[in-house]
C-alpha cells in the first residue's frame, strides 16, 4: 500500500463509491458512463492503493470486504465535500459577515464612501468596512497582499494589472458662504474671481497652486490663494466663517450646508473617479456584490 495521497486518483474514489452503492461492476460502469473493463481496471488500482481486495464475488454481483465497508462513509463524505468546494459559494448580504478594506482619498470619502456605507448598513448590516488613505506608491503591494480590497483612485493613479471601472466624471464649481458679498449676483466675473481671497485643498499639504491656477495661467491670469489645507472635510466650516472662496469638486459642494455654488468664470478641467480591485477578489461573490452596490449608488446619484 502506498499511503501518499499524491498517488491516489480522485476518479478512483468515485469508482469506489459507485461500486459500494451498486454492488456490481456492470451497474457501476453504467453509472459512471465508463466501460466495464475500465471499471475493472480501476478496481485493481483501488485494491493496490488500499492493500485490500475490497470486493469479493458473490452469487449476485460483488460484496464489500470489511475494509470497504469502513471506507464507505468517509469516501462519500469526502466526495460530498469536494463537490461543495467546486460549487459557487452562495452569498446572502443580510447574513454575511466579512470585512472589506477600502482605500479612499479625502474627496472620495465624502462623495463615494458615505453613500455606499449608508446603503451597506441597510442591506448588509454585518459587513465591516475599514477605510484607509490612498498611498499611490504602496497601493500595488497592498492590493497584492490583501491589505486593500477596493481602491478609489483616478485612471492616472490606477496601478497596472488591476480590474477597474469608471464611477463618474467630476467637474469643478466655485463655493462661498451664503452671506458673502459676491454670492447674490449669480455669477462671478474673471476679474472679481481673481481679486477675491481663495482657500485651496492640497492633499500633500502646503501647496498654494492647483488645477485652477494652471487654468488661469493659460489665459494669463492668477488668483490670491491665502490659505492651504489638507482636507476637504474642514473646508465648509472655513468658508461659512469667512469671506474666502474655493474651487471644489461639484459632488462635495452639493452636500455643503450654508454655501452658495457658482460656476467658475473659466474652464477648469475636471477628473475621473475610478474603482479598482485585484484579481484575487474578482470572482468572489461577496466582493462582487459589494462592488455592484458601490457602483449602483453612484449611478443613482444626481448628475
């Protein structure tokens, strides 16, 4: 007998199970869609593997030995377990318990993650979400290791070799407090826009120029950026308590209370927000459901 599992053919166990059920080489062959000589050959290999005759001839067919009877239950259970492994895993959001790690920028946290979490709490209350900042340099390794499951990035910062889908295209608007002296006119001239004091969000910290300044430079103008902060989350409070104005993504402005939204007086290129994930979670039913929920939440948002 060779006890090494590497030398045991899975099909031999299927044949043993059929022989134990049918007590006939002929009927076992019919059940397995094999020829009788093929099943006889497999029985010979089974006898060699288990060092036991396993079956002996009787008046009607064959009868199992004591060793074969001892194997009957474990073999049937093993085949059932293997069949279960090969079947797609069922996923029920209401009862599912899992943890998903999501990398998000400060902007995407408010624009994407918040509505996603609200829907998730209703539809899958036992799924936990761990939100982490996006580190573009570390993101490929984090996805490979499984430290991150989903990443909210831009096409330019999406690591190669990932699955991804576009969530939406974003544009910029100008915001200020409702009582701001320039809020009542309904529009800002380029001259007035450049004269006002601005606050800018710099994710890296300390920068006083961004896409708006690049757009202004193309038309030979500049603005007065008097404050630079690292988070969009603090921006509404700053604007509500001062005469500073800001150029922000439209999806952030739509959630801010006490602020007026105006179109900027020049064209400022927007950006695309992308959802990216690794091949290791691509076919998992739970992760597929989560991605669909996040995407559907964005599709249902007003444009």
